[in-house]
């Protein structure tokens, strides 16, 4: 039997043979580079410590955003408007749909409305940051439609929450 498989010959120390500081000697340059020469606290999470002064961070981010030129995007709101209209009409059972789908929509109305709120908030963020090049009135109409959809979904969630039994 090879010596590597000989269990009796293996030595199992009760504690580590090297102190933890010697084992983490590779971490010392990282800590000093991160702290710019300042002595950092020792411990397991010492490398993850954030700088105490974040005031300069906001200024650097603002400068970085000013460097970039705007991107021209062709935005066609038809898909967004059609989706909002179909989702609203289907959930309010205003269009002809299969009976199984009607049951599904009624059973899952609260969950679907919560998802519509999430989608409406995301779309609101998107259209808020757009600037129209040609037709500013059309973009404002899209913003109003997204806000109306979001309000409808939030009101529906609130109405269902009010109907729920109080615990």
C-alpha cells in the first residue's frame, strides 16, 4: 500500500500549524492598496470595508455622465400602447376570450395587476427619460397613457387589497 494511503501515518494536528496572519499574508498588499497606505482593521471582512468619505463619489459619477453624448433612438410606441390596451381590456373581460382564460384571469387578477404595476413603473421610467426630437406632443401622449395604465393597475391592486379579509 502506498504511503499516501496509509491512514496511520497521516498526522492530523489539533490546530492549524501556521497562524492566520501568515496564511493571509497575500491579503496585506491588497489592504494597503485599498486604504492608500492607511492601516486597515484586521478581520475577516477587512477587505470589504468601504471608504468613509463618499462625497467625491457623487461628483465623479456626475462628471462621467456629462462626458457622454446623447444617443438617438427611434421609439415606436405602438407596441407599448397596444399592449396596455389589450392587457387592460382582457383583464376587465371587455373582449371576447375563451372561458378557461376568463377563469384564469379572475383567479390570478391580483398577481397580474401587481405585474402590471411593475411593468408600468418600468415603462414610466423609460418614457420619462426620453426627449422627443420631432414630435414632443406625441411623446407626452405616451407618457400620459403609461401613467393612466399605471394608475389603473395600482387602483385595481388597492381595490383587491381592500376586499381581502382583515387579519
